[in-house]
């Protein structure tokens, strides 16, 4: 696999796997902090793998640019996952009725 193909593989894998983990954990546990923390750790591990792959391979003129794009993609994904999880957090079974209004 070429260096450019590997680069795109790691970025796409980070987005797909991180968001799938975030949504699945949130659906199962309904805990925002746990889901956000696990998705951030997964994102960090995959981005770290991509960075290591980039630095251990052949370096060229675009290596520094690719490292900057990895950093931008990492933070963008943290923000996107946060918004997705925040929007899922508000989904419930409707408003909770007050005891004074129950019959």
C-alpha cells in the first residue's frame, strides 16, 4: 500500500470507527461521559497509529502537512463526536410528568 493510500486509510478509519464506537456505547449505556471518553481514546489510538505509520514510512515534502491534517482531523472528530453524543443524550421517552398532575 502506498504512503498516500495508507494516509487516507487511517483518516477514514478514525472517523468511521470512532463514531461507531461512540454511538454504540451511547445507545447501550446512555452515559455521555463514558461514551465520549471511550470514543476519544479510540480516536487517539487510531490517529496515533496513522501518525506512527506516516513517520516510520518514507518521509517526503508533504509529511509535515499530513501531520497537521492528522491533528486537525483528530480535533474535528472530537467535536463531531461530542455533538452527536450530545444530540443523542436528549432523546428520551418524552417529558416526565409531575406528581401533582397524575390522577
